[in-house]
C-alpha cells in the first residue's frame, strides 16, 4: 500500500532526492518548499510518471505563519485520505564561514531559526495534527558537526552551524522522550536524527581549505537513509546514512 511522506526543504539537494526516490518507490509526497515555483522540483514533478502523487506546498521554515499554513495543508490532505506515515525535516543552511569569534547576531540567529527552531516547531505541529494517527517516524536531518561527544575542533568556520545542529539534537531527544511519556499512539512514533554523510550538494560547494574525505552523491545518501528510516525504531537515536549509530 502507498504511504505518504512529508519532506520539508525539498527544492534541491538531499531533500529533492528524497522526493525523487520516494515517488519512484510508489509512494506519495507532500513536499514543503519555501518557493513553490522552485525549478528543480517542478521539473522532477513534470517528468514523474505519477505527478499527482507529488503535492508541493509552501513552507518557509523560518516563518511561523508559513509553518502553520503548511501543517494545515498536511492536515487537510490527511483528512482527504492520505496516511502521513513519515516526516523528514531536511531544510537547513550553512552560511560559510560562521565563526564564534566573528559571526553577527543576525547570522547566528538565522542558523538557529533555520536549523533548529523551524524544524522542531514544524515537526511539533505535524505530530500534533491527529492523536489517532501520528506519524511512524519523524526524521531530522542533523549533521556529524552537531555531535557534542565527537567535537570537531578542526572544522574552522562551522561554529554557528554546529551549534544549531547540536541544539537540534538535544531538542529532538526531548521531543522523543515527551512523546513516549505522553502515551497513546504517540508512544509508537520514533524520532530519529540522521547524519546524511558528506554529500555533494550546493551546501557542500564551498572552498573549505581542507580535503573532505568520503564524499558521496545525494542518491547514495538517500538510498542509505531510507533503509535506516525503515529499519530503526529506537526513538531518540542518531544514525549515519550507512546504518552506523552516531554518538550524540
Ligand atoms: N551536504 C552535506 O554534506 C550535509 C552534511 C551534513 C548535514 N547536511 C544537512 O542536510 C540537509 C540538506 O542539505 P543539502 O546538502 O541538501 O543542502 P542544500 O543543497 O543547500 O539544500 C538546502 C535545502 O534546505 C532548504 N531551505 C533552506 N532554508 C529554508 C527555509 N527557510 N525554509 C524552507 N526550506 C529551506 C533549501 O531551500 P531553498 O532552495 O529555498 O533555499 C534547500 O531545499 C541540511 O539540513 C544540512 O544541514 C548536509
């Protein structure tokens, strides 16, 4: 039976590849994008054999009103018969460099709004839509840069980015614990964090001044992550794209 996935931040890169593979696997997608005229997702939809299975809705993760309208649209789709099984919070930014010793108040805030607060609030609204049918998996695309135990002090220029992902990790662990405590059908929802690998996307197209080892393409990353999402049920856990557990 076809499931429905919600992918937030679906206009390009890893998010767009999630949409492509999920449609190819015969499922439905509600794609959240901040610009509904974004060319790459419109092109993907136009070449897809089941374009009616790709619903594109506006969602600017830094705007509370936009998130609420998006959640309302997802609620309407669910009431019209789509079963929202899995949610992927993928939207993110990396304005490079973002050093603690240099970054402005507003640039630091932008990293936190986009990478931490927006994804959590969006997930909160979607999870709370229907107590009788909460999602099976809520997946946050985090980063190895956000690991507190494997602190990467060599990652010059990643201060605000890594702080925003570390805060995301901590907040999603609370979300996992709260849903378990809340009980009912929410206790069956698994909240997962994922490191997608070092993926060759627009975000990675920066001059770092060091060699990035083990770079992969978005298709390989997403094939791996879809397998992990299907297999892992432990709520409040952190995984690499290739199935290895990631330390918090
Ligand atoms: N690439 C890597 O090596 C890597 C490694 C670790 C973690 N990650 C994480 O993986 C996720 C995807 O990254 P990527 O590599 O695919 O980056 P990307 O190619 O730069 O794509 C970022 C996506 O996030 C969306 N986005 C940004 N701000 C948004 C907002 N305010 N509202 C809605 N959507 C917004 C972008 O939409 P627009 O087109 O509208 O800008 C785009 O679809 C991010 O969370 C990133 O931190 C990536």
